[in-house]
C-alpha cells in the first residue's frame, strides 16, 4: 500500500468540479487506501481518544456538563488534536487537510462533542488563523491550541440565518478611536456559554459587514440562556447580546467591509469537514446496530438474519463507503494544490484559502450528501432497534436526534443544493469549466442514441457507464436550463436542486469506481467494493431518472420536452443484478469486521 | 353534497384487497365529501375539544402530567368522545367506524395525547367490547366510557415484540380454582402509570396464549418506572411486573388459548386507526409550517415564496390528500359491510370483527403509508423552520420526535409490509382474490406491449392509467414471485416489501382518482384535486419502476429477467406536466385556506 499522497504535482491537480468533465479515474485520487503512515497514526490516536476518553462520558456530556467539555478539550489539546489547522509558528502543527478531516471523523462519534469540538477548532479558531494579523495570531492561537481559551463563531442573528449578510448588529468607532462599539444580538451560537473568544460579525456604520474578535468579558457583551434543542443537547447554544459593547480597535478581524470573505471561506471548509464528521458517527452507528441486531432475537432468530435487516445494514455500509470515497478524494485535492507551497511563507494562508475555495462545489456536496446519508443511516439504525430505538437508554435514540441538525446548519441543504449547480454554472459562464462545449457533445450523442462506453472492461464497467451517464445527464440538464432561463435560472430553484441530485450521484459513483479500481491488487477488484458500488448504483439510477424528468419538465414544454424525455431512456443505465447476492457479499464483510469493513 | 354514506347494500361491498382487481371508480367510495351531517358534527365537536381543551395544555402534557391527562380524558368522556366504539347497552354510543376514525383524526393534533387517548379507547377498551362476556362488559365498559377507569393493553415483553405470540408470561389456575396466578413481565405499556384496567396476555400452563383483565391493585402486580423516550414524552410507558399476581377467574378474557384472536383483531383495527390519527397531526403541522413560512423572511422575502419551500408545502398537502382518501374509503367499506346488521344483536361483535378483518390489507397499508407520510411531512416541516425547527420552543420540534414511533408500534413497518403482500397472496391461494387469473391476463397484455386504457377521458385519464398500471405491475410481480418461490416466498422479504410499495401506490392513486371524479360537479374536476394527484403520481411512477426492478431482480435470472425488465417500460406511465404550474395550483388553495384546503 502506498504511503504517500497522490497526486503530487500541483499543476496536474484537477480543478474544482472537474469530476463532472473528466472520465472515471482520469487522475489518481486520495482514498483511505493511500493515506500515509502519519495520517493513519494520527487518526488512530484521535479515535482512541474518542473511544476511551470521550465516549464513556457521553451521558454526562448529554446533560450539558461544560466543565467536562472543557476538560475533554484540554485533554484533546494535550494530544495535539486542537492544533492541526494552526501554523507551527503559533503553537500548532499545521498538518494537511486530509489529517484535519480524519480528525473530524474521529471526533464524530458523538454529536454534542463533535459540534463543540468543531466550533472550537473550526469556525471559532480558523478565522483568526486565516484572517488574523500577526499580533492577533500570537495572542490567541497558542491559547486556542491548548483550549486554555475556547472559541465560538457568531454569524447568525434572529433575522438572518441563510441570509447571513443580512445581519443587523452594528459597529461604530468610538469618538476616541480606541473601540468599536457593537450593538445588536446573535442567535444559536455554539459554545457560547463557556467560550472565551468569539468571532463576531457586525456592520460597520450599518453597512460594511466586518469581523471582530470579542473576548468574553468585554463590557456590554453578555451571553443569553441556553436553547433547549432536539439533539446535540450536550453542546451549548445561546444568543449573544451587545449593548454598547466596547471591542478594542486592535480586535478588528481582517478589513472593514470584508467580513463576507471570512464568512464564506469558513463555510466552505466547514462543509467539507461536515462530510468527515458525520462519517465517524455513521461508522459507529453501523457497528452498534449490527451488534444489536445480532443479539436481538425474534421468532427464535437473530433479527440480523432477516433479509429486511440485512438490506438496511448493507445500505448503511454502502452510504458510508460512498461518502468516505468523496470526502478524502476532496481533501486530497486540496492537499495536492498546496503540496508545493511553503507553509511558513507569509502568503501561505491565501493559497490555502484559494485551494479550499477551488473545491467549494465538492464541499457543498459533502455537506448535503453527508448530512442526508447520516440521516438515512440513523433512521435505519433506529428502525433496526424496534421499540428500543425510541428509548433514551439506547445510544441510537440520541444519534437520531443529533443527526438532524446537520441538514440545517453550515448552510441549509436547500441553500447548498442551489450553490452546487449555481457554482458550476458560474464557473462555466466564466469559462473555467467546459460545461457548454461538453453539453453540446452530449446533446449530439443523445440525439444519435449513443450510450457512453466503459473504458475499462471489468466488473465495474456498468457502474463506470452509470457514472458517465450521470455526468452527461447533469451537463445536458444544466445547459438546457441555462439556455432556457438565462440569468433567471437562479429563480428556478427546483431545477437547480433536481440537477444537484444528479451531480451528487455522479460524484459518488465516479469516486467509488475510481477508488475500487485504484485499490485493485494485480488488477483484481475487491468483490466487497464492487457490491457496495452496485448497491449505490441501483438507488441512484432510479433517482437520476426521476430528477432528470423533474428538471426537464420544469425547463421545457411541448415537443421539445417530449423529445428530451424520450431520449432520457438512452442514458438509463440501470444494470440488473441479484440483490440478495450483492447484499450477502457486503454483509459477510460487515459481519466479519463487526462493522464497516474498510478501517483506515 | 350527499349526506348519506355510500355504498348502502352490504352485498355489493367490495371485499378486502379488491382495489387491486377492480378498475378505478368501480364502486362508489366514502370520502370526506360524502360524510353525513352527524359525522361532520361529531368531527367538529372533537376537533374543537382538541383545539380548545387539549392543545393549549400541550406543554404541560409534555411534562408527563398524569393528573391533567386524566382530567382531559374525563372532559372527553363528558363530550361522548370515549364511547364511540362502546355499544349503547354499556353506556356507549356505538357509532360507525368512519366516526371512530374521524375522532382519531381529531385527537391526533398532539402525539402524547393521541397515544394516551388511543390506548384507552382503542387497544385498552376494545378487547373487552369485542371479547368480554356480559358481566365483564357491564362491569368495565360504563366506567371506561367516562374514564372513571382508564385502560391499558399489555402484549409486548422484553423478549417478544414483533413476535407477539412468543410471550413468556405464564398463568396457572390456583389450586382452589379461584384465581389465575400470573408470573412474568411486560414492556413498553402505554398508560401504565395511571391505568386502572389492563388487558394482559399470558400463556396458560406455559403454552396457551390467553387474555386477562387485570385491575391495578391486583396483589402481586406492580408497574415499573417510566421509560425516557425520544418523543410522545407526555404519554406514560412503563414495564409491568407479575409476581404470583392473583387474577380472579372471572377476569379471563375470551377463551383459554384464544388470546391471539384478541391480539390480531385489535392490531387490525389499530392499524386502520393509525392512518386517521396521523392525519390530524399532518393537517396541523401543514398549517403551522405554512404560517411560519409566511411570517419568516430571509433575503427580504417570506420564505414561503421560495420555490423549494412551495415544493415542500405542496408535497405535504398531497400526502395528506392521499392518506385521507385511502383512510375514509376503508372505514367506509367496514361501515358498509355492517350497514345491514342489527347493532343490538348478540352476534353483532362477531360481524364487526369479520368486517374489520376483511380489510386487514387496507389497514396495514394505512399503518405503513400513514406513518411514513407523517414522517416525511414533519421532516419537511422541520426543514422549513431552519434552525428554529431544532428548538423545543417550536411545536414542530416535538412533532418530529413524536412522529417516529408510528413506524415502530402497531407492528413495525417491516412486519406490516410483509403482511400486506403476504395476505394478498394467501387470499389468492384460497381463491378469494383472482390474483393468478388476472396476473395471467396482465402477462399477456405486457407481452403484447399493451398499456392500460383510461375509461374516462378527463384530465385525470393519465393518472387513471397510472393507477391501473400500478395494479397490473403489482399483480404481475406477485404472481411471478409466487411461481418462482412457492411457499418459500415468505423468506424473500425484500420481494414482498418491494411489491408492497407498488400495492400501496396503486391504492393511493386509485383512491385519489376515484375521489376526485366522485367529487366532480357537473362533470367538472376540481383543478386543485387534479394537481394533488399529479404530485403524487409523479413521485410514485418513479418509485413503482424502482420497486418492480428490485422485485424482478430478486425473483428472476438471466433471459427471463431480461425479458421482464424489458417489458417494464410498457407500464412506465410517467406523464409530464409543468411542476411549477401544479405546485402553484396547490399552493393557491393552501394559502387561501391557511392549510389543508379540504376541511371535513
Ligand atoms: C444547534 C445550532 C447550532 C448553531 N451554531 C451556530 C454557530 O455556532 N454560529 C452561527 O453563526 N450560527 C449557528 N447556527 C445557526 C445556523 O447556521 C442557522 O440556523 C442556519 O444557517 C439556518 O438559518 P435560519 O435558522 O435562520 O433558517 P432560515 O434561513 O430562516 O431558513 C428557513 C428555511 O427557509 C429556507 N430558505 C432560506 N432562504 C432560502 C432561499 N433563498 N431559497 C430557498 N429556501 C430558502 C431554508 O432552507 C430553510 O428551509 C446554529 C443553529 C443551530 C440550530
Ligand atoms: C412508546 C411505545 C409505546 C408502546 N405501547 C405499547 C402498548 O401499549 N402495549 C404493548 O403491548 N406494546 C407497546 N409497545 C411495544 C411495541 O408494540 C413494540 O415495540 C413493537 O411491536 C416492536 O417490537 P420490539 O420493540 O420488540 O422490536 P423487535 O420485534 O425486536 O424488532 C426489531 C427490528 O427487527 C425487525 N423484525 C422483527 N421481526 C422481523 C421479521 N420476522 N422479519 C424482518 N424483520 C423483523 C423489526 O421490524 C425491527 O426493525 C410500545 C412501544 C413503544 C416504544
């Protein structure tokens, strides 16, 4: 097994969204199989901390034990788990993004902890890493790296959630020029009850959206009462109030009027990380549901033996595999972009931001696909438990409630769905992605009734074809929509959302097929991987046809519509297989591993 | 509008499962449009109680205020809401089943209340109505009708949930023949903490499954601590313990060894009622989500104006309409079977049971479709709320947690899915349903590439065809599976479950189209109904194709499979329409009604 990340040369790194335009396996991708020894070791350390220090305290965490949360953060800090994204110069280790995502995965075993941890190391700390000046970095980062100080991030307000830039909190410079005077409030702020440092957005003079670093004992700044939530109850979520709060001028973060740059970059990275974060929870829930199903008997049989249970467990495993394949592929792309950069150079952060931004499409896919895969998985897990799944005593009950937040925060899934196809089209219009040219070819192929051909003639050839067909359909649909609606397309949210589902399925299939082929030894595909891909392909070929019909019906009328609907069948790449055989191939591996069979 | 129920003559009443064999609109069906004045009035009274007495107390209920629950039950009793299913001779009103379901709908506005109420009037009281002897009825029913005594039902045990007959609780006759001595325990018993009368199942001499009436102060009988649950937290759920509990011999319910008859009949009726119960919650959540979306602004626009919000609200409305159409159609069939019977005749209960049993297939459909429609609807409602949907302050958060139980109790959805197609096949094998003969015709039609033709050439003709195609596909799939697997078919759970989805979609489409046509005035279809049916048809045509592929792939191999898959397209009845137009037709009606537009 390779110990180095591929690809190495930053020039060859495919741009964001390229998966839609390139053939399956066009470039090597980073996968758990290509992780370096350091990455693996780091992951194991983090996972051990999670299993041994954090998880045994899950019940205490659930009852909002902030002292315990701080203690766990401190322990994590001692293990170096808080400083992965902090440069060495400021007390961090400045590791690669794949490692940062592996850390998020390892911390994802419990929702409350995962969100607390993520708010601290992610949205709380990164704005200072990325946009702080040298003095700010020197003052805050070493303390954040140990969690001597805990961080929070305050963007949302009562009146502005999805419309983040619609914030009403105001900042004006004090007459003596020494303070920014903040007035307003923030809502739903994670870690608020015990954080020391808050990154807060406010509008300077009422219109220039700007970031500030606010310390907890700032005069005029108070933290409101805890929200009572459906899930992640162990995490703190409170409103913040600013009444003539006096923030020292040196705590301006970045430039006046450039707060949106901070907010959007933080969101991009947060979305990418969300995919990894939910992965940890998914793997744990699979293992627990499997154990429960093996132990629980009905009709004299372990319920794990019933086909409907096995169908669920196999589907859970396939979702994990799909998400995992996309997630580390994407973090690998970010790392590859940065491979040639000098981490200690003064402009390193700007390259880092550019690299993260480059894969904003993939990151939003991680957010949407990840949160929905988790949601489906915990739902299956509850159902496998029967009545016990509804009782707090069983961890799955909590996991079910915890999971639901992921479709709402870091940008709702509606907002992210529109962003995915929206960004693709914007890049195409700018000429960065050859969407229109390729869509033209696709239209011709479809008119000729041509199906994509597999380039590799192995057991995955039909799924390679499915991936290529999904890409063609997405490109075709996007191009038709852009032609029909022009700049009005953004108002046709249902078209954008439907085509996003096709794009996501294309990315999942492409990533899984590429990964399985890369992992083949002596050209022999692992049958378990093949079975997992078939499971995903079965679901997605139906979904893709459905979404394409929706998109076309919303885009075209009359004969044009009839013509396009008629051609859709050409790219219906459904491939029959025996579901029981596929399921049993997956389940044999899952049962022998006691859970997800591809441990990193 | 008609004020009488149709059809009137019990001879013409189609048998259970007939919807799959008859053409759309073959017989008139009961729908909210055909409700009698008495039914409407009763519903309004019940709904008023729910809105004015119960809902304002929802927060108190949530905190398990058993005193309040009993007081609400008492008030309901005063209004006659507890005695609909109790015969007049025993202090009840013995109303029809449509009224009983309307009551369940009206009580469904809050999960905890709905389950508490349902356990009392349904599973708690009905075993005595249906299986009690005259003395038992005289002793218990008048008190249950007022809730002077509250009832509970104890079937489940630690080791037996889905496998209800696997109970371990034992009963032996005391040496003096005066008591049954019960030993064992029960799990997850609703109303346990404050019930006075428990219907309990135990095995006489360890093998004869039998019902008993157990009063709360029975020596040796104790109620354990409350379970902490994901939702319906206001309802009581406790284990029961029997340690040499002495139950008087006169409290034997029905015959020794005939407990399964009680349990199965209660389950059948409970499943039918579940559809109605969730309907009430669905309508309330739709109205609340609509109001929230109209009031909440982002980007300077009420979020109710965004297409992705409107898509959700329209889908919610369509699900309600589908479920409502199936539910009252089914209760109407039960009522029609009983229309000619004398309610005071000694054998009335046995006819009632037979009528309920006759529609066991439809009842299981109500259970599965209803619980999943509710679940999808509350999920959409949470999502429409954004972050607020995750906060307990907003009623939708509670509704989301409450909803989840419905897929688990009254038989899990897995068990019910297998029952639906399982019962169809059993009746076919017995010769009660012409499944194999009709499937033969279908196979020939498919071989000839023949599509079903609409018999009525109106705006719903394509959806009539979709309904007919769904039925043909279900029959064809069932017949192929039966031929292939014979008696082993029950082991092929995935095939049964996949075909059940087709059967359910067929019933939904058939019921909606028949209802809309019946409700047409001067032959003019209501465009809102047409739009709702199109919404459901769009979703279901994709799902049907997917499930048929699954079922066929699990049933056939090689050429036979290829042939059948190839023919599937003939019955792909997808009909294009402009989604925006359909959505806006629905939304105009929803917005002007402030919720579901067809108030009973
Ligand atoms: C537990 C929790 C923790 C949180 N932690 C933090 C934190 O640490 N820091 C922070 O700043 N924020 C935090 N948030 C806030 C979170 O980011 C927001 O709740 C989220 O962005 C959604 O915003 P909203 O709640 O205002 O919903 P809205 O924006 O009001 O959305 C309501 C609905 O409208 C839809 N919608 C909105 N706009 C559009 C549109 N243009 N088109 C179509 N549909 C649209 C949404 O998709 C959603 O379905 C947290 C929230 C929760 C619940
Ligand atoms: C809040 C609440 C209230 C309740 N109220 C009552 C009450 O008042 N009275 C009462 O008697 N009971 C009550 N119950 C119990 C309820 O009816 C059971 O929980 C339910 O029947 C499921 O049984 P189980 O929990 O044992 O799950 P199990 O039967 O163990 O099921 C676990 C999983 O295995 C699956 N499974 C089981 N058998 C098969 C099979 N043959 N093939 C395929 N899959 C299978 C199930 O579908 C499920 O996914 C209540 C439960 C709850 C949670």
